[in-house]
């Protein structure tokens, strides 16, 4: 069953992991009783896996996805970007995923490596990637795309960002997974704008718990998420208490997800940072 089929029946719950760069890290993620095995016990509908900028860690990405596919506990979803890829590269790499039984992808432009001004590939936007995959592979892939509740960081006009999302849907995307956000009202406003724009595919809310000041600074800089007053107050309160700050960050994410669930989000997606204990704590709160 594809993830798109699950959305037709109910809301989904899913996780994101990343492939570590070291063999030790990979063993912790994919080995017996490792991160993936612990995440399976929480019964996600799918687990997506990232890879490094420019495909630098794509080999380990496939290794992680192979593990998920072989275990058969949930659907593996690969991230795939335009960065550094010619059309022939894309065809070859995606065929490899299909050969491994991986037929779900999150189509992205991708974060530009430092010093790059473009993708250095044949395609420049996620919409182009979706169109190309549909042209070359038809319906062999279930394609997800990213959405930004506060607008894409490179686009100052939220309405224009939503128009771009509509283009992704029209190109053949089956569902959206949002970038992280800390203010649920931003998601609800975004959802209303998407509905008015004619977006009909499911929109899954992506949430990442904040673990510390440096992490939250990187997150905000990368995706343009705003920091609401409650988050700022938490950061100030636990400025010199990292352990309490982490606990407060997990609690805040859990409350976000509970509120999103109550307000009928099509899906909930947790950026786990490869920390299954955090996922378990939040799942317990969600019931």
C-alpha cells in the first residue's frame, strides 16, 4: 500500500532520520536494537531518509533505506534533490531505488552547498524534478514535496510560495511534508491559503524538537521559521541549563503535535535527529 493510499483512510504519522557519516554511527542506526528498530516499535507509516548536500552521503542513504525496506515494518521514503544531477543522473539513480524496491521519494531542490549559486544540474526547482520523474517513470513513484508554512526562505511573498506549491501538486505530487515550524498558527494560516489556492493533496506537518540554542539558530537560519514568544521565554529561562532546555524542547514539540492532531492535520512528521527516545516520549504524549 502506498502512503497516498493511507492518507485516503486516515492521518499518518512518520519519522525522518539521517545517515551518519561513520560506520559506528551507521551501526547505531541500522544495527540490531538500533535507532530504526526502536522507531519501528512506535509503528510509523513511513520513515524518510535524508542525504548530504550534493549527494555526498547518498550511498549510506540507500543502505538505510534498504534496511527499512528489508525489515518491512513501514514504508521507506528517500529524499532526492536537483543538486549536481543531470537528467541522466536522475534517471539512473531513481532506477536504482526502484531496483531496491524503494518507490517513494521526497522531491526537493535541495540546499545549495556553500559557494554555489545554483544547483549545477539540469533541473533547478522541485517542480521541474516532479515533472521529470512523472515523465520518465509515470506512476512508479509516490512523490512527496516540501512545503514552508511561513513561506520559502528565498521567497518573501507567502501567497507566491503557496502558488509554487500548487504547481508542484499539478506536476504530480501526491502529498506535502512541511518544513519545521514553532507556531502552529502559521501552519493553520498556511493550510487555509493552500485550500484557497486549490491544493487538495494531504499536507503533513513537520515538527523538530529544539535541543539547544545553537541548534535552534541553525534551524531558523536554514528554513526561515519564526520564534514565537513562548519559545523565546523557554530559551531565556534555561539558558544555563542544557538538560532542562532539552526537556522543555521535547515538551514543546509534543504540545505542538497534540494541538495539530486535535485540529485535524492530515499527517504528523517528526524530525527525530536519530534519537528514538525523544520520539517515544512524544508518541506517549500523543497517545
